[in-house]
């Protein structure tokens, strides 16, 4: 950048007001979800408000400042005053995957909040590193991995974990939950607006809090407001210890972070199309570094570049909204202001955000992909059901073991390498009508399994059998080393899953030679 050139963007403009509202409101909703979920896992306030929230806030502070600086730098380079900063914040899809795909199973397996938090910070750090690597491998992954496979697996997580939790929490207190849900749905799904374009969704959140307070369901509590700044030395030591516990969940963390950095690529490319030519690789590096910094201070969910840059640009937003929102959220986390939300926000408010985000994720998967690939999206969503079923049954059996005359059975790693229950317990589950056959095999590495199945389906539909064969071969290799179908990484040369995937790879490769000869399909074939 020429030293004589200076940024032409003001520190703050009237157009930044909308961006500021967008960034703060949506990140606060994510804070509410994180707090409500971790409280459901019985994490103490000392961990939630003393480490997790300040760590998240540091990540958002770094992101807000850096993206403002990128905007100023681009303005100086282009000598334009109409540059808009990239919107950034907590990655909502990745947040839910970490909460329910990593922390939740660790919680049921260990039951110690300190260890669970250490594992979560390790997962967050690894996720940040994968995001950073996205700056190098992102274009290749985006080119070779079907979009339906990525969006379908994320949609499955949203539908199975988020949507169900949202609906269940609403009916957990229907007097509060149902009215809040109805008002929110008028805005997010039907498009209604109150005067001055006030969204019913925001009315549901704010009004829901007031409504629950008036009914005596919630209260104001400022006793925990103070100064919270975690000691990074202690956090780093816990993070290092957490690597041992998070290793089996790399099959969850890595795929969702691949999705995350591809979304960053798409969102930055969207900004480029709107007239602000940001460097995609630099944005991916920034996401990764901010996420890793957040984890070093106790954060457990990753940062990302958000959707919405073109809309913010139309409102004449500059860079002010980015750095101001970062500072505001950072200070709120350090001063413990989010402790007030803990006792003030009813579960139904978090529930409607669960449901809303889940529906958006499912709808986006179908909207962004070709109709002929819908089958792949549906298939990609299924493995998450195994993860959900396993967790619920495991929790039920654990509860039974604590009751007089209970089962006394906990999950274990079997000789086959699967994480499951003994043959006797599995047979009893199946005999009593539980959908259990094959569940342990699909539970571990569910996201990767979904990506593999969906990718094969896309390549089959696109008449690329050799590419489908390569995907099956990848499944065989992943099974061989325990990335999928096994409780932990290792070497499994006699794994039936490795053999099964290998047979499919050979079969598809052989069939590919029949294209246009003895094994072909019409171009106009439709399966619906």
C-alpha cells in the first residue's frame, strides 16, 4: 500500500447504524444459545461467564477490529470512500455442531465440566487451525467436494439437533413458548413487519423476555456483573490437556470447519461481486487466527465471515460498525454483562433461534443446490440421526444405572472398535423396538459418513462413476484408520466397514467402463 494513500472511510457514518444493529443483535442471540446450552450441560457459572464468554468476546473483538482494518486498507488502495467492512461473528452452524456434536457427547461420556471445557477449547483451536488452512486448500476443496454433501450434512445437524431442541423447549413451557414461537414465525417465515419495518422476530425476542418476566419465569440479577478476564496461562494448559479427549471428535470438528471456510469463501466472493474486492485468503487466515486466539482465552466456538455484506453496502455501511461492535461485545464479555441474560432470558427465546437457524440451514441446502441433487442432501442428513439416537439412549441407560434396579450399563469401546454396548444390551434394545441396529457404526464420524454418501450420490447422478469410486475408496481408507465407524483413531485392517467401502469402490470403477456400452443411464432420467 502506498504510504501517501490514506483510507477515505470515516470512523463512523450514519450507514453504520444498521450494520451495528445487525452485528450486535445476532451475536447476542448466539451468546444466549451458548449460555443456555452450556447451562443445560450443568457447566458452572465460573466456567461459562469466567472463561467461555470472555474468550468468545476476545475472538469477536479481534475479528471486528481486523475486518475494519481490512476495509480501511482496501479504501486506501482503491481510493474510495464507499468500502464496506466484511460482517463477522460467531459461526452459527459451527456453533451448534461444536455444542451438540462435540460437547454434548463428551458431557454424557465424562460428566466433568472442567474436562468438557478443556476438550471444547481444544476442539475450537483445532477448528481455527483448519479454518486457517482453508486459505491454502479452500479453492481445491470447493472445486472437488459437492456442495450438496456439505450443505446436506450441516442441514442434518440443524434439523436433528437444533429443530428438535427448539420445538421441545417451546412445549416445555407452552404458556411462554407457544406465543413467542407464533410471533417469531410471523416474521422469519411469513415476512410480516410492524410499523417502521420492525421484525416480529425481534419483537418475539424482546417481548418474550418482558412477557416471561411479567409471568415470574425470569428475573433481573446484577450480582454477577464484574470484571472477567481469563488467565491465558491456565487456559492454554487446559487446552493442551483437552487434546486427549477431543481426538475421537476430530471427525466432527474437521468437516464442519471445512464447511465453515467454504462459507467464508462464498461470503467474501459475494462481497467482491458487490464491489469490494477483498482477499479471500486473508479473510480465511483472519477467521482461523481469531478463532485460535478465542480458544486460548477459553472460547469454544469459531468465528467466521457472515452473510449480508451486499445488503450492508446498500445501506452505506462503512467500517465503523465492525470495530464498534467488536469493542461493545468485547467489553460486555469482560464486564460480565451477559450474566444478566442468563436469568433474564427464558428457554423459549433460545428455542425459537434454534428452530429458526435449523430451518434456514435446511432450506439453504435445498435452495443452493440443483434439484437433481436433492436426494444427496436427504441422504447426507440421515447419519446425524444415529448420533442423536446414540446420545439419547446412552443418557437413558446412564440414568437407569443410577436408579435402584437399573441397568447399570455404560457405553464402551467394543473389540470391533465400535463405541456401543455389549451384545446382550444391543439385542435387548432391538428386541424392545429400539432403532439400534447399525446405529453405533454410523454414530462415529456421522458428518464424514454423510459427506461420503452424499458425494457418491451426486457423482452417480452426474454420471461420474469413477469419481464416485474415488469417494468410496476414501471411505475405505478413513475406515482403515478409524476416522469413521470407530471409537478412536487406529489401524483396523480387518474392519468390515473398510472392506465394504473397498468393494463399492471396485464395483463402481468396473461399472464406469460400461458407460455408453453395457451400463448407461438416460440423460433425462428423473427419480421423482
